[in-house]
């Protein structure tokens, strides 16, 4: 996850006043994608989940 400006080959989505940008090719590979802000006893942060196969590193979702 990073701050960026949309480019010609990006898709944009708006939710709850935020704009999300993703490369169209990556979007097709990663569908479905979800971004959530979570608070747990270990701390708070964004949880990203997608249909990409992340191998054994963190399954299908990672906390950033």
C-alpha cells in the first residue's frame, strides 16, 4: 500500500471518502480485494486481502 496518483492504466474506487487506486492488470489477477482498518489487542492497521496466492508467507491476507 502506498500513496500515489492515478495513471492511465489504473482503476480507481471510492469508499467512505477515500480513493483507492490499483493497476488494472493487477486487479484482474488479485480479485477479489478487500481493505479493512482493524484494531486488535496487538495494535491497529490495515488488513489487505486478495485472491493472489501469497505462498506460505501470510496466506491470502497481510496486515500492514
